[in-house]
């Protein structure tokens, strides 16, 4: 039986005055949302007292963090709706349904692409962190569409390099509120964690460089269908950038979308779909492209808008 990991350290001088959740993230390699969870669960003591996430730390102050014992690994389970678009000895390309994360992570207890593939008997590369083996890029849990997973170690290395060097062409379609002006443009704005520490991301001055290109495909009375090409691959990038220019993805309540419009269109998640993925095959073959059609809920929302236009 595993036991909790209790860590006791003094706050280093370089973090003097930082918010506790931010300081913990840097000291223990946690996300700020995970740090906030531990604080909220009463597992963090600052100078001997139960801390709040908004507390400011002082250099030299004693900090005690109790990290719960990791849960026993759950056996992989099949994922309903996970479609195999292509498979060979090096890669497997899937059409990911909504409500499915790419891989296991703290706080996520739902189905995953890796779990679904493993349960169905598909092998994946062993490279990468244990919970992310074979994963070379990700889609948000409620974003649907094309995703490639590495099966061989060669494929993992080559695809990671291709994504890092931005030679992979990633195309998305998004239904956004209103009408972007200009109709075709680029959002070049750094993205980092939202200052609130609540798990959102935002355009922030000290964020990582992020570039999103968009082209309007179709305009409706209250929304526009846009094609999006990513140069970078930051978490929630399209959702953050479209919200930053005041055209959030329809249904994306986390980033300021109108709940009335979402309800009218029958949406319970953001309208965002990975329509195509193009890359050089890692086995030395030529360029390959894989595509995905809209799932039923997104197609239905478009049908309503077109009927009303």
C-alpha cells in the first residue's frame, strides 16, 4: 500500500512575494490548477497554518505539502466512437470523439485515446512519460477530429521533431461568434496560464509565442465558420486567440461564449473540429494527409444556422 508523499521545504528567495499556488507550481513541478487543488483540500501548510491559494509566500518561510498517494492504475477501457482512420507499423491515426482526452492526467477520470487504443489491442510507442507514451500532439477533450499516435520509437522521434519544427499542417474548422474583421487574418499573441490560476489560459505578456491564422468560410447572422491554421500548438490556442479578438468559439463557455446561442444550436461544448492533418510519414515515405468530417452535433448546429440565414 502506498503512502502520501509529505514534502517540507523553505521558500527560496527567488519566490519571495509570489502567490502560493504559483510558487508551488515552480517548486514542485505542478500545474497551478493542481497546486490550487492541493491547497483547497487542506494539504498545504504555510508556516504551520493551513494555507489559501491566494496567500503570498515569504523567503525562508516553511512550506509543507502532502501529495496524495497515486491511485492504482486503471485497466484500459474501450472508447465508444473512437474510429481508426489509418494504421501501419509506425502510426495509428484516429478520429477522436468528444469527451475523450488524449492521455490520462491528474483530475481526468474519463476515457482517453491511449486507453481506447490499448483496450482494442493496438500497440503504441513506449517513448515519452508513462501516461503519455505514443502521444506526439493533443486535442482538448471536447475537441473532435484527426489525431495521430506513434506506434514505433522511430515514429515517436520523427513526429515529435516534425511538430516541434512546425512542419506538420494542422487545419481546424471553428464556428465563432460574430464576424471577424478582417475576414482573413492572423492572431500573433503569446499564451500562458490565466492569472486566476483556475485552469484557463490567456493572452499574457510573458506567455509562449503563439500564432493562429484564420479564414472565414461562411458567414451567418450571429456566427461565422472559419478555417484555422496553427503555426504553434499551445494548450487551448484557438479557443484563447478567438476569444481574445472577441469572437469566441460558439459553445465555449469557459472562454466567454454566449450560453443562449449555444443552447439555441443544441451545443454542450465548443464548436471546434480538427478537419485535417498533413505530415511526412515517419518511415521515410511521402507526405500523407488524413481528414475528418463533422460529427453530428456540430453538423446539426450548422444546419440550424444555414436554415435561418
